[in-house]
C-alpha cells in the first residue's frame, strides 16, 4: 500500500470515528442547509427528540410542520438572514413523536448558529441543544412545593408575600384576613388529623368562591388571607360574607362529634395615594380580624386607616413584635419595689420585693409594663415573657449582693396560662438545677384571682406541686374580680394582696375600711398574710395597722429601683 492509499485509509478511519462521535453525542445536533432549512445531518439524540422519521434531504417545515406555528421556523429564518445566533433555555416545544400520535410537550435548551462558507456567506444553520424536560419538570415541582402549603395546596405565606409585593399599587386592592373560630377545640378534642381534615375542607370551600385572578393563601395554622385586585370595599364585604356562609354550611363529624365551624374575617382596602404599603394593608386586615373575634366571632370587620379600634389593635401587634425583639436582645429589665411590714418593730421577716418588668428602648428610655403586657397576653407571648423574667430573677438571686441583706424574697408575677402549662414544673426544676444556690423560699409567685378562677382546678394543682418544693404564692388584686372568700380555702396561698381600689377607698369611702378589715380577718383565719397595694399616701399607714393589715406596698413607701 503506497503512501496515498495509507493517507486515504487514515482519513477514512478518522471520518468514521467523527461520525460515530457525532451520532453518539449526548446533546442533539443537526445541520440545516439553505433558506429552506434542509436536513443534511442529524445525530441519534435529535432523532430521539423528534421521533424516528425520515428527515435527511427534507426541509424542516415539511417533516416537522407542527413547529411552524410555534415560531421555530421564524427563528431559523432570522438566524439565516442576520447571522445572529438564537439561544433559548428550557424552551417549550410540542412534537408529534409518533405517527398519528398526540403532540407531546418537551423542554429544550437550544442554540441556532449560522454556518458560513469560505466567502463568509451564510449557507445554513447549525442546531444543537439538550432535552431538559425531566430537569425542568423537577425544578417546576420544587418551585411549586416551595410556593404551596403542603396540606391545602394553597399558596404559602412566603409566596403570598412575594406576589403581594408584585401587585399593581395603582389600583385599589382588598385584603381579607381569615381566621377559623375555635379551631383549637376541634384539634384538642378530636386530634390533629381531624384539624388537618377541617383545614382542607375550609380551603376547598374558600377556593370555590374565588376566581383565577384572586390570590388565596394559608398563612398560619388556622389563618388564611385573600387578595382581591381592583376591588372596592363593597365587593370585598360581599366576598367575605359568601365565604363565611360557605364555611358555616360545613358540619364536619370527627370522632363521633359534629362540629359547627365559623370564620372571623378582617378586611382592609389599599388605595393609590394613601401612603400604605401592601404589608400595611395586610396588618390592618389582621387587626380588623382580631377585632371581629373580640366582638363575638363569626363576623366580618371592615378596617379603615382612621378607625381608632383598628389602630389600637395594630399598635398592640407592633408592640408584640417589639416585645419579642426586646426578649431576644436582652432589653427586658427588672425593677423591684419593696413590700414593708406594718409592724415596724418586727424582726425576722425577710425582705420582700415585687419584681416589675420594663422595656429599655434603643434611646435608653424605659417603657412601663402597661405598654406591652396586654399585647403579650393578647398575642400568646405571655408564657414566653413570664419564663424570661423568672429566669432573670433566678440569675439575679445567684449574684452576690452589694449590701448586707441576705434574706430576700422576690414576688414574681406569673400568668395562669404559664402556671397551668404542663411543662412549667420541669422548667422550674431545670432552673433549680442550673442555679443550685437559689432556694425556692426566695421566690413567691403572684397570680391574679381572675386568672386562678378562670382555670381553678389545673392552676391550683400546679400551685400545690410548687408549694411542696418550697415556693410561695400570693393572690394578686384580690377583690378586683369575681372571687369570694370561699375560694381562698381551696388555694395554697400564703399572701393576699388587696386590690388598690379598696385601699384608696379607706380614706374617702365609709365602706372601704369595712371591706379591707373583712379581708384581713378572713385571711388571718386561714393563716394568710395580707398586703395592701397602692399605698400612695402615708396617711393610710395608721388605718392599715388598725385594720390588721400585715404589709404595705406603694409609692409612698418605696419607688421601684432597677435590680
């Protein structure tokens, strides 16, 4: 074999190898010639994409007529005429992959590039890409999962917030904040599976009343929100009442019980030029929903930016958020007010102080408890706040004192919600382990009479468990609620703090002294000590001693100091 034959043989082998590589390339490839885009070459991946049909030597529009109306021939014409490449990512294309079959949608990454001859004239188009259908569908599924509530299939809170911000703020927009009334009762009585089933039924009932342009989301455990673009207050009210009626028609049966279901719905309207962001409008709707629940539930409350009630609720919501930030950042500070014995000559009594919580603002100013305690109670933060304060008191008692006083007892306010929590004893037990130098006798928990009576059996049970360990209890604001003297004998109480309205009445109301004296006599008979609250003038002291009061507390005796 001469050299020329050897060269031809070598070139033939190389050409065959290149053809094999071309056919086996993982991405699809084809070469289209001339203005009619006639197929010259195509690899296996291209045939797998379009289906096995004869294409070589045929114009693309003849063998793939379904791509004409999808704009692919126009894209090829543009590349052929201008020389500018086309690049597309996850481009949808519908192909008849089998003869007589239905069109199948695929998604492809696609590049069209002009082919030029030696004179730089365009003579064809080179097409290449990858079938990314599976990857695209997986990405879409993950995106849907990230945007959907897994239980109801509605938008979740994050996606709702994202779409909320993208709405046209040049049009009026109505926001409905929807809360399921008494949902916790069903959850507690019939279990979480029943609660989930109810939420699905409610979501279906809500969806049946909206159109495709509305945005409905589940934004909390039993809370939903709805956006009505370009809606007036009247339209929003009609929608809210339809939804409320639809859910009222649900009468689910769980674990043999039939339940009635209702909604409380708050509505706010955002209008161009009102200066409100969509987040503001949502907060107003939330505040209106809270007001609807306070007015009896199963009702609709329309919010206007000028409504004083709505502004109050919104302020409390802001206060709750601020409180959580203060707890996280250590801005809850403790003050103490001394409780004095009325027997000035007595010895051996410990030094009693009531712990009072305050919030320190960024500018150093101090906020009183009245500005954040109601919000903590309303928005379910009181347990978190109580535990934070109790732990700070334990930490304070462990510190060495700067004075010589060692026998100290701090009165710490605790809500009935906190006290009745099954986890509260273990929380206290953990603190006793963490702070072994702190004695239970150094802490007296204060609980209001109205809080105790709201859940008498459970609270008293928890009080008894803590008393057995060595803690003491004081009944705060006695006389302000519904308690009678008979309740006292059922409570493991060491101190009765008489409400300030009765103490102040000693000087100007004849019956005031009689009420205080009666409380003192009954408490003494039950071996309980009495504390007069709100002692704001020294003139009260001789009267309190005469009436048999054991201790006094108020600004006339001591102003609270930081501890």
